[in-house]
């Protein structure tokens, strides 16, 4: 079992920056990939960015955040990050950290979420 805890959310003005963190614990050795997802009120959950856990240069971003967000990880600290720059009001959502395990094709482990609010 993998446990994930997000932090770093908050209120920021448009054009500002935030850095989200996700601390992983438990059976971290089974993780094959990690990602950030977000969900705004009344909308479907969206994939923001993903990263291969063992090959961190392999990343994938949603078109809406390319050039503004950067996903990274620190294996020694078992921590995932999302650097968010040039934030826009449409980025407002609850952001979730997730992990994919070696025995499953989907993202099966999820954190509790952290709120990001961007004001104009």
C-alpha cells in the first residue's frame, strides 16, 4: 500500500507561482509512475502532468499547462513536486497526487488533495 500526502496549496494572484509537494510512504518500491490531477467544482477530473518514477526525464503534460507547470521528483525523499508558474484563474481546483503501481495499469493510490485558488 502507498500513502500520499499533498501540501503547498493556497491563494495566489493571477501570474503568481506555487509549488505543490506530495510525500509518499509505505510500499514506494512498487511505484512505476506518479502524476498530478485536478478537479474544479462541477467539472471532471483532469490529468495535469505525469512522470516515470524510475526515468524522471519522461514526463507528460496537459496542453493547458505546458510551458507553465513542471513536474519533478526526489527519490531520496520519496517526494513529488509540481512547480506552477504564471497561474491563471482557470487553474483554480483541488490538486491531487496519484501513483501507479507495477501490478496495475491505472493510478490506484491517491492523496487527499490540496486547494489551489487563483484570483484575478
